[in-house]
């Protein structure tokens, strides 16, 4: 049994507490924005966003309460907040001088470095630089996982990645259940890059759900073509972001296979997660609206007002470094036509357009 602290009482952090509660001691600490959720669960065990009960064994705490003892004694700390809350979670870990065996990251996104024209960092790289916990103890969690489906105990398969495969497997052993299945690998930065980039690519792929019409439905050919291209471009960009010049180890059953960099793009964290993201959510909704010819800035003032769209934030972090890399020949823009189209929508507020003749023949 492990003592596990999850920072963030939103849908994903709370959903993850359900499989984690099997055989472990779980404390869910809400962010400063989660007080209403914490109080609701304390009173009724009902999570208002997930619309279901959390296990009675999951302890709840507000950010404003004294969490020193529980954080300091944690074997595992999982950061499950939205991207704006990452700094708060890191400050809590450092402020309480916590030294857990494992820090795991559910939050996805990219962060500009000190020089915005360099490749952006993943949150995995960022927290590695901010925490005194050794890098080998940090685990990225990626893959197709809709929070409510996990909370309802629907079969779910994800990937845990760490620079130290033993650490990834240890966390898997703590969290894996009959319905929450976990693969492990050492593509730490690659997995995190894929997890962020799939939100960005989802915008362009989802535009195909409304850009064409066929008998009252959307045609499947354009969607499939862009889905395939998105996965290819995720592989290129994730390798660029991770500065990959190494071979990745993937744990497959009882065997370990060596796979080239960028492979997470073709696995759960890339292709798998892109599939569920296109199927619904804020990134998909924005993409469908852009597919009708709307412009981004107008949408963010009207129908998407007040909505955080992770793919847009990722695109903004990606843009300066991407332009520099293309100019200097580190990236070939002709291999990345979908990336260019989405960035034109985000950076120049142009209507989303994709020219299919740019796809490789």
C-alpha cells in the first residue's frame, strides 16, 4: 500500500483517485479553485462535475488547510490540476519540503523556455527543473483517458513514462486495476510532447467534422486523411521538442522492445489520445467551429468565451520556436502542412484552410 496525494479535485484528478483507492491511502487536495468540489464530496461523497460518488476511503482537503503532514509523508504525489495550477502544485510540494518516491504528471501542455524561439518545453521538463525530486522519479501519464469513463470504471489503457523504467513500473503496480491498464516506457519527454500536441492537432482534424457535408453527416475520407497526417506530424514535432537522439524502451507484456524516437506518437499518448480528443471536448468543439469558416479571435469572444482550449495555448507556445526551426532547416514545413494551417489560424487569425494537395503523394 502506498500513501498517494493527488493535487487537483477536478475531473481528472478525482477520476484517477478511484482506481488509486484500491489498496492505497488516497488524499485528494483541491486547488484554490476547488473548494466547492471538496465541500460537496465531504458532505455527500458526490462529485458535482463527474456526477458520481467518490469512494469513502478518499480523503478530501482544501488548498487553504494545513496539508503539511500528508504531503510530507506521501510516497507518490500526482499533479492532476489544469495547466494554470501547475505552479501552485509545485509550490505546495516545495513549500512542504516533500520528498516523495514518485511525482506523476497528468497535466499536459508546453511551456516556453527562457528563449521563446527555442523549442518549447513539456511540463515534464519544466517540473524537472523546478523540483528537487530527482528526474528519474518523475512519471508522465498519457493516453486516451476520458475522466468520467475512468470514474465509471470503463476499460481504459494508458501509458506511464519515466527516465527510469523501474519507477514507471512501480507506479503502474500501485495504480493498475482490472479496468485501468498501464503500459510503461522510457520515452518520458516524447510521451509528454505527444500528450500536448494531440490537443493542438485535434483542432485541425476536428475541422473536418464541419468543413464538408455528406447526406446530413460528415464525410469520413477527409477526417481520416487529416487524422493520419496529424499522427505523422506529432511524431516529427515530439522528436524535435525532446531533442531525441536515443532509442526508447517500451515494456510490452513480459518483453522490452527498442523503438525509435517519436514512437509515442503511434502509441497510446499520440494516436490513441488523438482519437478520443477528436471525439469530443473543447479542442474538438473549437475545431468544428473553425471548420465552418469562423475566425479564432471572434470565437474566443463569443461561443468559446471563458473556455480554456489547451490546443490553442499549445499552439501559442509552439509558434516562435517552430518558425525559427523552419527558417534554420531544423524542421521542414513541407512535412508539416497541418501544423502550418493550425498555426496560421492561431497566430494570424486566418480562417482555417487545409489544402489536401500538400499531403505527400
